């Protein structure tokens, strides 16, 4: 029940808010010592970043606005940080995918 409520709340977030939420997930992942929980945080972060991407399609036009540039840079940074975390957990394929997506945003 909580999950569906939280999910519907996230559907109304702006791309910037969704990115901020993903960064909070990453912060929690970095603070957690249990590798299984870190992997779960990585998974939730990745899902939120995909949601941010979907929500940002309209926000990224025209591409040179300052808000759009900040969103693109934020996405690139978050994806790169996610990749580093995945790499540290031995998830090299996922890490490489995150790094590639970071390059696309950056």
C-alpha cells in the first residue's frame, strides 16, 4: 500500500525533483555497509533515474537553457556516481551501462 502511494507521488515530480530523489538514494547507498542493501539502493536509484529521463523529455527542449543544462549535468553526475558504486560491488556490466548513459547526458 505504501509503495503504490509513493509511486503515484513520484509520478508528479518534476525532472529536477526526481533527480534530487535519485541523489538521496545514492547518498543512502554510500552510507550503507550491507552490500545487499547497497545493491537495492542502486536498483531504486537506477529506476528513479529512468523516471527522471522520461519526465525530462519535454524539459530538455530547447537544450541550451540553463535549467536544462543543470539537469543534464546532474543526470550525468548521478549516473557516473551510480556506476562507481556498482563497480565497487562487482557489478561491472551494470556499471558500464551507467557510465555509457552518463556520457550520453554529459
